């Protein structure tokens, strides 16, 4: 995909309320503060398209971004999802976030790939494992992205890739090999683009 521009298309609590673009979608999901918005900006080489915050829980709605080519023709859509697992919200609020994300995943037939962000210092926890199970059950393709890898040394990087592969490998071919990423220097962006392009061009 040769995008030249990306614009914020709006925040919506419900997939039904989002504009019907008919474009293929790639979702960015994972724990709160894991680096979803930073990854989106890094892939698009934009500093502040998606809002980044040191305070977890910044993204509270489904945020849509439309990518377009140099003629302005829309190509695809990125969806920045609210994060899960943030302790400082009420149980009711947490439930409403979860159902917002689940409703989106279940309703969007245009969702071609799910980038599951995992903090490279924590690795796969119970929540991520359950989410992969759920996504596969919904027929979605998953790419695990190990974020903030600039905080690890070489052997720690190798270690988290090995452990993640051991845990997620048994899920089979709809879960990609984990990709180490850093929003500081763009490490991993090429591999993630390759995976996304395959998903978007895959008509199945
Ligand atoms: P919520 O929307 O609150 O769920 O957070 P998020 O997952 O969108 O995370 P966000 O991109 O806002 O980043 C959270 C914090 O992690 C910010 O302080 C970022 O600067 C930092 N961060 C994100 N990616 C990286 C990275 O690759 N390396 C480092 N060192 N810090 C990062
Ligand atoms: Mg965010």
C-alpha cells in the first residue's frame, strides 16, 4: 500500500456510528499504556496523529484514521482501540470498554488484521492469551507486536521473542511470528507493514 496521507476520521463509541467507508481495517489493541497510539504514529511517520499520554487510559473510544494515496483516494483504515487492564477505572467503566471492543470485533467484517501489542518487558499474560483465543474464534488474523523493545538489551529481546513464540505458536498460522518494535527508532515497522499489506490485499 502506497499511502501518502493519513487523517483522523473521528472517535466513536460504537462501530455503527462510524462512517461506512468500506475500507479494510487494521486494529491496534492491547493493554492500556502498551504503546498502541505510539505504534500507529510510528508506522505513519507522524508525531502526534494519535494522542499519546503518560497517563494510562488515554484512548477511550474507537479512533479511526483513514490512509490515502497521493490523489487523495482512501486506501485503508487504522483503528486505535481503548486499552484493557487499566486498574484506575470503575468496574462499570471497564466493562463498557470491553464490550465496546468486543462489539467492534464481532461486527466488523472489514477488520482484516489485529495488531496485538504486548509490552516486551512483561511478555504474554493471561489477558493477552485470552484475547488471542477470542480473536481466532472470531476468525481474525493476529500479529503480536512486542512494544518498547528499546528498553531491552539483546539477550532480553531474544528471550521475549522465544517465550512469546512458545506461548502463541500452538495457536497456529493465523497468529504471526512476534515482531519486536520500538516507536523510538521505528524498529519493526517494515515487518509490520509487510504483514498489514498482506492482510489488506488478501481478499479471502
Ligand atoms: P492508552 O491509549 O492509554 O491505552 O495507551 P497506548 O497503548 O496508546 O500507549 P501510548 O502510545 O499513549 O504510550 C504510552 C507511553 O509509553 C507513553 O509515555 C509513550 O511515550 C511510551 N512509549 C510508547 N511506545 C514506546 C516505545 O517504543 N519506547 C519507549 N521507550 N516508550 C514508548
Ligand atoms: Mg492510546
